[in-house]
C-alpha cells in the first residue's frame, strides 16, 4: 500500500466562519493560547466573531491563521503530513509555518504584523475589490490595463478573477466587464489588497521578517506569485514579501500541484473556498476540506481509499 502524494493548502482572508477556532477546543487549547500570546489577541474570541474577522484585516488574518494551524496540528497528530504546501495570500504564511520555515508563534507574530500593516494601508489609501466571472482572463487583463489605478489581484481559476484598486477605477472596470458579458461583484473587504495601495505593508513585513530567523522548508512551498516551488528559507521569505503586492496566481499554483504529481489535496483551515476552486479547475485530483475535528476522519479516509487504489501499468 502506497501513501498518496499529498498537498496541504491553506486559505486566505475571507475564509472566516463562526466558531472556527473553538471547534478545535479543548485539544488545540495550548496552541491557541501560544498564538494568542504571540499576537496580543484572544484568538479564540476573535476567531469566533465572524463579523469582526470580516471587517478587520488586523483581526481577521491572525484569526484565520490560528484556526488553520489548529487544523494542521490535528492532522499531524493523526499521523498525516504533507509532501508539499501552498497557501492563498495570507495562507502562504501559514503554509510556511506548516513547512517548518517558522514556528507557530513566529508565524503568528508575522501575520499579526502583516495584518496591522495592511489595515493601516487600507485606511491610508481607500480601495475596493470585485470578483469577475464569465470573462476570459486575458480579456479581464486587457480591460484592466486600460484603466489607471486598478489591477488584477487574484487569478483564482479560469474565468474567475479578482480586481483591486481605487473605488472609482474598480467601478469603471466593472462597468466595462459587464459590457462584454461578464459579472462583476463587489467584495466586502477593507481595501485594495494585492495592489499598489499595499506598498507600505511590504516595508512593514520585510522589517518584521528581518527580526525572525527563517529555516529551510522541510517540504516545498508552492508560491502564489508564480506557482514555483520554493525550497530555501530565502526563497520563501522573498515570495512572502513580494506576495503582498503581486497578484495571487492560484491557477498556476493548482497546475503546479498537478505537475508535481499530487494525488490528494487537503484544504487545512476554515471554509472550503480552495476546495471549490480545485474541484472546478483540477477535478481529477481528490480534494477534501478540514475545518472541524470531524473532517479529520474524512481526510484520513480519503488517504486510505487512495492508498488502496490499484496502480495499473
């Protein structure tokens, strides 16, 4: 029986759910307390307040990381470890923790600094984001390129793109995208993430990383900026810094999982956004979401089922 090659993927901002931390109690109590101490926040209370997580970048990012790491710890204690990891935006920092680049406390401190800096940038430079569907990715990029102060922020799946920028510019882009048959839906976010509005947050994250030792990852980290596997501490940290401004190329990440021979994808953390994208974009690879203790058994069963699948020459 051969264990399937498994990728753990970690969600980003917007994946928050009610009780996403307390669902892991009491088993993850010590971990959640450690992360709370590292961030100066009561992460169980913060994480379980879905409204606060949705409205505040400063609170939402460390809360989602904490919930994801609680899920990761449960999988590890059940004997499951990844062969490679990836994360969507802030989830890439969680992935770096899972790969051993940072300790959980170090990662929590970094994500808290990242969240504070991005929240400050949002207040300094008001922005907006919108999800675009039913338009070819190249057409979205063409339209956006002709409008000042708006950029492509996420390429999540073929025909599913997020744009970001100044509110008026985003609205103009949405009008033009609707005119070519697309749907453009404003997102309830604090600002224009993965756009030049976040430039000051890059400086803050780079400074924070300068105070924390990074270690070479124990498994490859697939970067969201280009889908390339990072295998050294420097490569991972550089990608984390660049990723604050660069678009999340999740389509490239998914294709990298395919080319790396991944046979099972486990989304580790609240929500199931990335699971949905995988089922749409790379449906031949089984994908399960672990956002509660009950889901751990489902993930183990998926591993067992694939382990028993005969291989035909």
